[in-house]
C-alpha cells in the first residue's frame, strides 16, 4: 500500500503544490505506508527532466523524500495501451470524431447536455458513418459511461456524487488521457490512499468507473483545499513569491515555508475546514 504525489514537471512547485504534497506525505506517515512521487509527463512539449529534479529538490528541502524512484508516465505507454485494449475488448469504448467546436455547438443547442458534458454524438454511429468521418479526422476513444451518476465517500469533502459523460481515454493524437492513466498508475504502484487538491474532486467519478472496469482499487480519496490568493482565486504566476527560490529571495528559509504549511493546516487532515488557505507572502 502507498500514497503518492503526482506533479507535472512543467515548472517549480509553488506553495500550493507544496502544501498538497505535504498533505499526501503526512497521510502516508499516519497510515504507515510508502509515499511515492509520480511525474505526469505525457505532454512532452512542456515536461522537462531538469524541472523534475528541481521539484524533487524542493520536496526534499521540506523533508519529503519518496520511498522509491519516481515513476515517469512517458516510460509506461505500453501499460496504458494494454488497459485501453482491455476496455475495448469489453465493449466499453467507442471512437469519437467530434471537434471541440462541434461539441460546443451541441452543448449550446436547445435541449443540449449540461455544459462540459459530451452529448454522445458518436456513440451510435454505424460502421459506414465511422469510416466516412475517419477520412476527415482521427478518432479519439471514449469510455461508454452511459450517463452514470457515481458516488463516493471522500475523507475531506464527505459523500460526493457526480454525473459522468462518455469521457476520453485516448486523445485523437494517440496519447492516453489523464482519467485512464492516473487509475492505471495507481493500480500498478499499489496506491491505496489518494490525497490531492479539491479541484480534481469531480474527476473522481470518472476514475472510479475506469477502476471498476479494470478491476483496480478500491482507493481511499481525500481532496484537500487549494491555496488561493487574496482574491480567493487559485494561485498563478502573477501572484509572485510562491516557489522556494522566490521566497528565499525574500528571506524565507525552507523551515519558514514548512512552518507556514503546518500552521495553515490547523487541525491537520482531520479538520481541513479549519485550514487557512490564503497566500500573501511578506518579507522575512
């Protein structure tokens, strides 16, 4: 059994990333299980090994060292393809030729699906129709969720439930999609406890369907609050002074950052409703 922190190696970790990492690390310590780091690097254009080294250094500076070498998703494409083929064989998928514009137009039409939900346009295409559309556009692959409503108990957010549309598990450029990959990785790594930021809460229902179809899990979920700026919005680069390097220039030591993270988590993992989530750095 294990817990994990799974950043994308696209930039230095900021204070919000670091607090989420600490929450997952603390959860693993309390459960007496391994804590792992996994790099979500399937977007090869922006993911860099040098950035990953910097992220690991930031975690280590705060006392968080993974139990094993980090897993790189780009090194395990065959594992994701095997999972996709298992879903295809179970008749749980279908090719989708829709463009983003076509989906937007379908959603905005009278009696269309809720915003953000796929309308199922390609779910009932005939073989000939698929052949015709394939001449103009490569197909993505969608999981056939059949408008399921999937509920789960989250250790932070409590009982949660979300409707699930037919979501993409492989993009039309051949890259396996997040909601498939994260489940396959968690199953392969023996992850039992998933601690991550609450902006991913609504993705969980989709991932539960994939896990069930692949006979993986079950997983315990804990979605912790995001660190936000003074306006209450998620942190962006323009908020400034968020990484360890930037904070060091203002006189902050790694111990200062660690103390802020712990102090912001008043009550610990058992009481995230008491956490202080606003980030407003001041010189030390």
